[in-house]
């Protein structure tokens, strides 16, 4: 039975863009290792797109003394790997899957679909997909939050994906979560040291956080749509 990694989200935030994600083990002398050395993965990541399709890959490479080859490749953070995503529209892939729901495809079937989706991309991209561990292949819906307002509360506030979950297409979600945490911890320290009013400083944090993050969340959504729009040939991405 396939493992359920990402249960369906709130239908109000489904974007209609989906895709396949998987991981490739990187071991000394492997094809994946030589692809890293001869492509921009050397510097961290690859992004390639044509109208309606987007491929993204990044690497997580450890020193040999950090590797724990006995750990489960699927979950371990102590294994070297390349992580990739192929994005397209849900309707597009459903039609390719000949009526079969993409959620029911096996890992091998998902990898074959991913190859079909990017079959005109650089051969190294197809090789990467074929080197993937099928057990790590997952069908994923790409969702985005939307800007909202709320009444400030002295018990609850928000940071990171809990309030500005965004598509990964500007690579900013993790950074913004860290900035939120930093800003929030500073104002909470001020409450203790300077005896300022808690609700006032939380309100100020929330106003600044919305201004800082919501435009980036919107930009990430637009970028995903532009990368997966089959009619976007002439648009700048
Ligand atoms: C495919 C993909 C690619 C991405 N690429 C990038 C990228 O290149 N650059 C980038 O900056 N960001 C990227 N992101 C986004 C980034 O991963 C997130 O923005 C970031 O992890 C958000 O951090 P967070 O701490 O807010 O939430 P999370 O990392 O989701 O942390 C929340 C934690 O809370 C735990 N939790 C949930 N519910 C409970 C509960 N009830 N009790 C206890 N614990 C609970 C969860 O298990 C989790 O560990 C990507 C995301 C995806 C999905």
C-alpha cells in the first residue's frame, strides 16, 4: 500500500497545480554523483521549464563520516540525495493517466509519468528521474495560503507555514518562517525586559509579518502558475 504523505488540504486552497516528487540516492561513483558534477546541481539546484511543465532539483550531500547507510532512505536525514519535483496541471496529468487517479499510481508508474511529462527536457533530467527510488515517489498537490486578517489575541499568534504556506517556486518559505521566529522571539524578550504591553507588540509583529510575507506568498503562487501555464510561451518566468 502506498504511504499517505500529504493528506488532502482544505479544498479552498487547492490551486489545480500538481506534480511528482521523489529522491535519488547519491553514492560515490553513482550516475547521480556525476550528474551533480557536470550540471548546475554542483552549485545547489537546477530549475528547467517549458510552457506547462517545470522541473526543479536540489541536492543534500553529506560528508562520508556523516552518512548512515543503514537508515531508511525514505526518511533519513543522514543519507545523501537529490530531491526533485516535476510540476504540471492536475487536468494535464489526469488525462495522461488514462482516467486513473494519479493518487493511485505506484512509485514506478509515477516515475514513468514524470519522464513522460519532461520527455523533451535535457537527457540528464530524464536520467535523474530514472535513478530515483520509487518508494520515495509521491503525487503532490501544490497549494497556497491566501492573505487574511484576524483579531490579535494574547494567547495565540502565527508564524511560518501556519499562516503563509506558499508554493516552493520562490524558495522562500523556510527563510520566512525563520525570520518570523526571530522577530517573534525578540518582541517576547522585550515584553519580559521592558514590560511593554504584550497585545500591542504581538499586533505590531503580526502587521509587519503580513506586510513582509503575504506579497511573497502571492508572488510564489503567480510564479507557479506562470511556470505551469501551457499558454505561457511568451511570458517571462
Ligand atoms: C516541495 C517543497 C519544496 C520546498 N522548497 C523550499 C525551498 O527551496 N526553500 C524554502 O525556503 N522553502 C521551501 N519549502 C517550504 C518550506 O519547507 C516551509 O516553508 C517550511 O518548512 C515552513 O516551516 P514551518 O516551521 O513554518 O513549518 P513545518 O516545517 O511544516 O514545521 C511544522 C512542524 O510542526 C509539526 N506539527 C504539526 N502539527 C503538530 C501538532 N499538532 N503537534 C506537534 N507538532 C505538530 C510538524 O510535524 C512539523 O514538524 C518547500 C516546501 C515544499 C513542500
